[in-house]
């Protein structure tokens, strides 16, 4: 998925527009999160996502993007990124990832969460909890003068000591008037290396974490992916902005929420 060339800094007014949109996406994703229960299906979430986009008068950005046929990407267990929702029923112990992008008036925001259903084993719970911690650690690292390498190192520094690994072929990204802009934000890196963070940058932080090895296989639909070794996958993602007062999470609910 290509990114727009060059880093485009946003004005405070533009960031505020993205924050308003981000609160809508957070509300939509929270609704979908509640539907991740035994007996429901990824398609149930997909249908609800489309309904909510109509209610909030926003566009489901993934639908039609480079031919992608759905509003959401929903993976279960060993499925990784860009999974087309299907009608397989969720089961006790499943680990489910929801990833969604919306746009309105030419602006885009991106958000993802992972949920374990009922009796997830200890390692599965650790996978989910520490993927979220990796995102939070990277977000807390965002400051003017820090680098993209600092962010990647923060994420992998949480994950690697636990025996988990991060995907190498998929990365976070700048976002604004395009779904994918520069810079690329890998979930691995070397402290002090890479592009320096500057006020006005808006980008996603999204640790994509494999239970074992990060190698993935592309399914026959040309989009859906799964971990080659059958390990499970987790991902959390926020769209964040670096402004004069520091880092701001744009994809949060207006009231204190789950993420």
C-alpha cells in the first residue's frame, strides 16, 4: 500500500478536525468490540460497521481501496492484517482483531483493537495485554526531537523479551488527507535512528505482534493474511498527533473508554 511522498505537517485546526473524526471512529470500534462474542461472526461486525458509518455520516475508507471489498479488517487467531470479514462464528478462546479506517471531508483516521473471548489461555492474554502496552509505550515516547527508531524500539522492547515477535513487512504510517502518508512507522527500530519527530506530524502507532515468528502467508482472496506457523496475532492502533503541548491521541472516545 503506497504512501504519499513527503511528510505533511498539519495545522492545529486540521488536527482538531481529525480529532473530531477520531472520536467517531473510536465510538464505532467500541461498538464492534462489544459484538465480539461467541456465536457472532466477522460479517456481523462488518454489517454493523456499515450501519454506524451511515449514522455518523462518515465513509468506510477501506471499502473499495485498491479493490478491498469490505469496510473493516477482522482477523481471528492466526489471521494477521487485512482480513476480509467472513461468516465463521467466534468461539470461546478466540483472539479477534478489528482494524478500521474512516474519512470525512477529505480527512482520514485509523484505529485497531484486539479482544480475547472468554477463556483465553495465559499466553493469549499476555499477547493481547503486552501488545496494548507496546502501543502505549510508543505513544508515551512521542516527543519533538525523538525519532521513528525510538518508537519502533519502544514497541519491540516490550514484545521481544516475552518471546513474541513483531511483523516486519507491515508498518504504521502518516495519515491525514490520504489514508497512507509518510513517514513509515515500523514496530521495530534502533533508538536515535530514522526521521526526527516534529510538531505537526500525525501518524499511526500500531504494534502488530505474532505469538511466535512474524512470517505471514497471503490467502487466496489476495488480501487476508495469516501467520505461517499458526501462532496467534494481536494488534492495537491509535492515530496520534504531535502538537505544541506534546502527543495527543486522536482516536479516543469523548468519554473515558476501553482503549
